[in-house]
C-alpha cells in the first residue's frame, strides 16, 4: 500500500511539473502568435508605404532602386567636386592676373 501511495504521489508531482511546463509553453505560444500578428501588420504597412513612395514593394526592385540612387549620388558628388576644383582654379588664375 505504501508503495502505491508513493507511486501516486510521484505521479501527481510529475503531473504538476508538466502542467507548469504546459502553461508556460501555452503562454509563450500566445505571445508568439500576438508578435506574429503585429509583425504581419508592420510588414503590410511597410509594403504599402514602399508601394506609395517607390512604386513597388518588391525587395529586389527596391534594392536596385537604392543601388541606382547611390550610384547617381556618387556621380553627382564627383561632378560637384570637379565644379569646385574648376572654380578654385579660375579664382587662382584671376588672382595671378592681378
């Protein structure tokens, strides 16, 4: 009889431990589902914003647009630097003529 009671007690203790684990996992699942819903909304909002501002929500197209803009920016910076050097050279020549 004592061994049966001890076995039942051990089983009840194990079941209680498993219940705690189950409750913890259930709470984590609920949190994860809420996070997934929030992230899905954020993604949809970001796609809508990209579509409105860039005309597309395709990641590859956006990456290409960014690369093209960076290349254009580098070209414009180089052209501006050349224009500044030209102005500087002209000013230097004007100073030498006087």
